[in-house]
């Protein structure tokens, strides 16, 4: 199965750079533990494929709005600024 993914690099508030990945996915159950496992699996796949990933999150539709699950700081950032623009596809 192919999953849409956005791999982006943004300047952090401390002045450095953060490379992050956002995956168009949610676990089947939607539970936190299953979302954690899926996020870990997808992040590992992205890193193995050669992408630098400092933080990552899942993005999915729920009740006709986009929800995010992952690193708290990244989720906060995405909730205010992110419109999905997928840059890659990853196999799982």
C-alpha cells in the first residue's frame, strides 16, 4: 500500500532547521497505541529511504476536518499552518 507523505524543512523558533514528515494515514483502530506504532513504522521507512526526519505526524480526515497525531510541537504547528501538499509516496 502506498501512503502520501509530505517531507518539509522549516526554520525553528530557536533559529535552527527542523526536517519533518507528515503522513496521510491513521491506524485502523484510531487508538493512540496503534497510531504510535503506525507513525513509528512510517517514520522508520522514510528514514531508511534516505530522508532526514526530526519530527513526524499523521494527518487524516475526521468529521470533515484535518486532524493531526504525533509530536506535540509539530501537531501544534501543523494545526495552524499546514495544508496537505504531498511530496512523496511511501510503501508499507
